[in-house]
C-alpha cells in the first residue's frame, strides 16, 4: 500500500517542520487543490455553486475560526453570528466609502475590524470561562445584532434597513453585484479559504498554537509553566474573529448580495457554525471542512430525496433536517467526541496497516 512512513524521512529541520510532513498527505492535498482550481470551475453550474460550493467555502472559514477559539483554545463562543455581521457591515461600509479599492482588500480589512471587535468582547475570558463565557458571548451576539438594526449609519440610512453589495470586479471580472459569474465567485471564495486554512494550519502547529492548547487543557498549569493567559486568550479571540469576519464579508458581498442583519446573522447562525465543529471535530482543521461540508450538503440531499423523490412537503423535510442534525450531535458527543476528523484518522490508520490486522 502507498500510505506508508517507510522511506519518508526528514533529514533537515525545514523538512521536519513542513506543513504536511508525510509525502502522501502533501500529494493528496495538492491533487484536491488542483481539481478545485482547474477542473471544478468548468463542470459546475449556478445551482451547484449557490447551493453547495459557496456556502461550503464560506462556512468552512467560519468553522475554522470558531475551531481555533473553541477547539484549540477551549474558549466557548456563541457569538459567531454577531461577528459575521461585523465583517459583513464593515465590508459594506468600506465598499461604499472606498469604491476604488479592490474588493479583496475590503474583505481583509473587514476581517481586521472584526478581529478588533472580537478582542474587545474577548476581555471577559480573562476572568470567566465555560458556561459564563458562553453567556457573555451570547450577549455579544444579541448586542451586535441590535446595534446594526438600530443605528442607521451602518446601513447608510436605507429605508428598508437592508444593505446591498455594489458591483466590484477582480481582474475585470465581477465577483459581487447582480452580474457575477458562478465560476468567478467560486474562485474568489476558494482563494480566501485556501489561504486562511494554510494560515490556521501553521498557527496551530507553532508556538502560539501550543499556547492555545495549553490553556485549553489546563489554564492554571499553563500559566505556571510560563504561558501568558492574557496573550493566549486574546490572540485566540482576535484570530478567530478575523476568520469569522472574513466569512461574514464573503457571505454578504459574494454569496447573498443583500443582507438584513436580524434575518441572516441571528443566533441560529452561531449555532450552525458551532454544530459544524462538533460534528466535524473539535481541534481539527480538517474537521472544520468536514463539518461544513456535512451540514451544507445534508439539506440539499434531504430535499432531493424527500421533496423531489418521495414527494414530501417542504416544511416536513426542513423539520426532518433539524431532527437529523440534533440526533447526529448527540451521537457524536456520546460515541465519538472528536467527530468526523477522528473517523478519518482511524480510517487512515487502518489503511496504513492493511492487510495486517495488528
């Protein structure tokens, strides 16, 4: 079998510290990336992009951000929807105030603004944790939604209270607005997803990632051995909010095009992203992708089977989707707390040992 460590040696420190040390892992990710960039834009249609690929890529970014905070640093957050709203409204204000700047930088700046807001709301984590921190971030969720609803400056005093993304182009191709091409929006979101996934992978493998995990496992012991809890927790909130803010900006500008904060970035959005990392696997970048893919594809599959094939009413299928997600969360929390990522690790280990039983 080709998935073996035999012959895969590291003879230098740079080789030993590679992002993907095992050669097969590197080739596998290169192959997936090549298919995503070279083949997928030519075979997908508008339905696949809008129903599956764009939500998957954007939710994957949000799930990675929340996983950094909750899975790696152990800080529970229920304010993901609110921080996505910060990214969306920051991107909107930047797009309308500076129309000559490329949309790529608007999205990055929106992530930076969200990081600052997330750091401010992360200050209570220095004194509280667990359930009490979850309640504090839940308060941030409701406060941010209220703020964007009540302060008319954020939506440029629009009578409807809704924000609409103006048309912006990258290399002459529209990626926001009514005249976008499906392949262009897909590639635009794919660039952010790949870059942020690589950043997250390297951060979690470095010194800051070890500090996060030390705080997660036992914060008092981590402080005794020299980990600064102030820096570790606030950097986790900042990095997590940066990722979530970018996902919110993309969700508004590229995916939806128009947003009303109370409907799009409500508490349900926070729970959806939380469920993604629970099902996918806490403390795993791959688990963030797996959870996002599962919860994006599941409603589409249930709709195809329930509505189109079996003829069930749409509302019955929607409620059945919630039942399935709830049951899966219970099953994973009891039977496999590390989620789909752990199942994938077990499968790889069995593949590595095949055909031997031990």
